[in-house]
């Protein structure tokens, strides 16, 4: 009987509501907040415009609700109107929207019967909302451009961020899926995506400690009322599946949808948002005047380097030995140090051990050393350390897409070039806002026309990633690169368009503003002059990047030897001069040689590069 | 606030056995503090996909795989410190006498902003007692923190 009664009431109420207010309901279904609550595609992506992004029957109260916001509105009115409706507990934000829009104001505590929801809301009171942007992480395909999540702080108290909650949208992958499979399904669709709520402290550990990513935190200026909308709606998304697409319907996009619920009527969901990358999400928030301030949270590796820089070289060596044997602190050599220096050396040693073993099992010996080092830290007074200076935040970097116009000469023949790069940054572009020495390029196209010739494809990189991670006494990361696409190279008696895939590990160091590096190169190549279809080659490439006075210099030399006894080598020098945030001049001179090359060929080119979007 | 510590102490005693049980590793007051984070199961999948691996949770638990700290979390989040790696952050901050993890711990215990500095001092001064050996567990440390606070005139009011 108890279940029947509400239905009965609803049925009785329905005709009056739907007939009397029919035109209003049509209008109400067009309300920006209703559309936001249903996650209706308002034109930002191609799939299913006007329909909801949600791929889950549990989210809709009408069988056609995904496609018909108005039908869903009517069904919601019907289901949420009865005072003890269990649906209210699933859709508190929808309920509030309807109650406020339709004047259901008679009830004092309309959600009093929703125990689980009430408990949850108590746990996440929420007073401040922060957009969190862990910077790029090249070693993971999904994080190359960074990632975004929201953080809910329970009060305005700085210093309790560790107790905050993180709202994360991610693909739900099975643990046994491997990385390649993930990339395929991530691009093609096929993973369900869900929101989850986890302690922010856990995210700090994941990003800042395990992955060594700097984290940028953008405080939003949401009013308490707007935050309340966001949280009430978040509850409606519990266990609800969205489709996850790496390129468009990704984490960044979904978070914008949440913010649209909090403050409807933003433009950021109306424009074309294909391949939304996190830095542009941050820019969108700035454009919508939602950012109240930002904060930089350095990774553990940055912290370690910062402390290390306070020690001179002999002291660094002492710190390194202390990590292997903390008992050395009792020897005369260490006792001679200032107590503050010993504190610093021990903390560097401790952080080094934690960093070095962050992915390994810890044995009894390591535990002992960790504790012993902390004892030394504890017994010696802490020195005054200068604050870690924040780098330029990512949203102040150059635009993500680029076009370039180039003039140049190869040997005695002049040429002009047009270039377009879909995304994102190469390691000689203006580095403000980017991680120095990291380059990610996707779809990089160059069309070249020589004098008295027709335009021809000179280069089409599908992907090119270079990660330079400098090594020092304490940190010993491996650099790497991968590069695949088409390029014009000497094969047989002339230059031909070759199809190639190459990559390899490398080592890099940092000497002041210079980053010398060396890579091993493994290359697969297909061209119309060589048999068989695919040739393998191996080689080496060495170079140096130099950043000074706002300019970026790059020099390199290297060669590849192929299994058919052919070889090629190239040396080059590049200077990049940023003129403004989105403008740069680039000059490059290179020399290429090959077997029987008769001296090889030299090329010079000068480009004007313009960044946008 | 007494309840918080009662719950924590209780868990400290009873979860010890469960820490190595199936579904339980990587979480709980029974974990050794200086064990690092290798057991944090979330990290592998997080590395690959920036996300969760099949058992995303929504608030009622802490969200780490196999680590249900729902009860203490309801008490201002001190249960967070049962999660692997967290107490080591506290240890590090305690050695120095300041830091975000230590601040968070004091906040989770309801210590008023004006007394947090004092709390940190007391912790710092008693580092050796709190972290007496390399096999100390999160639960044991939590219990000692409570004892220290009880002995302190100002902090006793928060226990």
C-alpha cells in the first residue's frame, strides 16, 4: 500500500500539472540548468547534439529521457513530486530545480527521508571549489597533456587541503587491460567513464610523489549556493556511466559540465571543444571569470632538488653517503658540519631514499635507514630555506596549435614552406608555462615548394615525443623519444618521402642553463627505393639545449646505419627567438649526408611561428 | 571528540590482524609506517590511465582499493591517516616540526588554529617516543599521540 499511495497521488497530480503548465514546461526544459543537470550536448562535440552524454538508463526517469529533455522533465516532475518519493534521494539537485521552478515550497525538509544522502552531504560540506591541474606526465599516454580534477575544501582554512575531497572523472578500466589496449579503446570509445570521489591527499601522493608532477591549483569563485548545486548534482552521478573518449569527452570536458550545473549559462560548453586539453580548460575558466587565484604545489622531486641546491658539492656528497649509512652522522666528518647543514643533509638523504624506492618494496634495512635519518633531522635545527619559486603557470604559455611560414634554401635552390601543427610544444618553443625539455607534437605538417616546382609534402609527423629528464647525483631518470610519420630523406639516387618510426632511450644532464643529452636510436623505415618493404636501422644522436636570455638554442648531431649497409647522418643548429607569447622566429641550419653523398647537402631556413587556440 | 580516539585506538588494535588479510593490504592502522607506498594498489592503474580501476567509490569509503576507512572518515578524516603512506608524511613533518600532513592531522583532531603551533611543538619534541622503532604501526602512533595530548594541559581538552 505504501508504494501504491505515492504513485496514486502522482497520477492524480499529473494531469493538472502537465496540462495546466504545458507551455511553461517546454520552456523550462530549455533552461540552461536543466540541460546542465541532464548533461545535454549543446554543440561542443559532434556525437548526439541535443542528447544527453550520459550512457546509463539509471540516470533517466523516462525511457526516452536521454534524447528528450522535455519528456525527462515531465517524468521527473511526476516522480519527484510526492513528499516521500525515493527518487528524491537519487536526484536532489533535480528536485531542487523543479521545486524552485514550479513553486513547490510547502515542504520544510523535502529530503529528510534520504539518510544515505544526508550522511554523505555531512561528510562533504564543501565551501571552496578548486580546479586542480597536475602538470603533464610524459611517461603515461593519458597524462601527456596533464589531467584535471576538482577539489572540494570543507572550509577556507589554508592548510587543511589534505583533508579535502577530490572529484575525478576517469575511464573505468579493468586492471588487466594493458596500455596499448587502453589507448585504442580510449580513442575509439568503449570505456565507461565515471566520477569518483577520493581523498585529495591520495591524489597528492599519486601525482606529486609517485609521478613527480607539479600540481597547479586554481581557486574558483563559486558562491556557496553554486557549490551546493554542484555537490547535490554530484550525488546524482554516483555510479552513473558516461562514455569516455580521450579526445573530446574526457576528464576536462566533464568537469566543465559540472561547473555549468553550478553556474549555468557559460559559453564554454557551446563552442567546439574537440580534443579539449587541460590547459585550455583552465583558460576557459579564466575567460568565464571563475578563477579567484592560483597556487603551485611542487612535486617531491622539485622539493628534493630545491633542498639539494642549498648544499655545496662536498655537502651533497656527504648527504648521498648518509643515505646509504645514517650511522656516519656520528663520525667526525659529519660532526664538523653546522647543525642546520646536517639537518638539511639528512632530509635530502631521506627524501632521496623515499623518492628512489617509491615504487619498490621496502625492506627492514630501508625502514631502519629512513627512521634513522628522520631522527637526525629531528635532533638538528632546521635551516631557513628560501621558498620554492613558482614557475610560470601553464595557462600563460603559448597557444596549443601553430602555423608557420618559412623561407629557405637547400644547396642553391630556394624554397618556401607552410606548416601546421595540431598540438602542442616542441622543446625549443618558448618554455614559459611548459616543462623545459619536454616536447609533444601531434600532426605536424610541412608543405614545401622549391623554385620552379610544385608544392610537395616535406614532412608529416603523426606523433613526436621527446622527454629530457636530467640526471644528477641523486636522481637518475631515463630520457626517451618516439617519432613516427612521413619525411623526405635521401633514398637511392634522390630524396623521397619515407615512412618511418623511430625511438629510443637516452640520458640527459643539466649544466646551468644547458641540457646535454644522448639518445640511442632504433628506426624502421619504408621507402620506394629499398628492398625489402621495411628496413631496420640503429644509431645514436647527441645534442644540447641551451636556454638563455629568453632565447632557446638547440644543437645536435647523429646518424643511423641500416641493415642494407646504407647510412645517413645529420647535424643541425637551431635558434628560437620568441617575439611575444604567441609569436616566434626560428632559424635552423642543417647538414645531411649519406653513403656516396658527394659532400652531402646543406639547408637553411627561417620561420615565423604563430601559436593560437 | 573522545569518540575519534576511541575509534582510532580500537581500530589500531583490531585491524592489525586484518592488515595482511586479502582485501586489506595497503590499508589500515596496522600498517608499518615506514613501508613506503608500494602497496598502494591504486598507483599502478593511476599511472596508466589517470584513474580508478574498476571499483571507483563514491564517498562513503576512502576510495582506495580494499581500504575501507569509512568509519573514521566520518569523524573529521583522521581515518585518512590509516592509509598507507600518510603516516610517513606525518613522521616526516614531525621530525621537522611543521608541514601540511601535520597540520591536516591537527585539523582532523579538531585542534583550534591557535593551538596547532603548540600541538606541532609537542609532537616535534616527542618524535623519538612517537616513532620509536622502524616497525611502528600507524595505529600505535595514533595511540601515542593521544597519550601525549592527554598529558599536555592545553591539548588534553581535545582528547
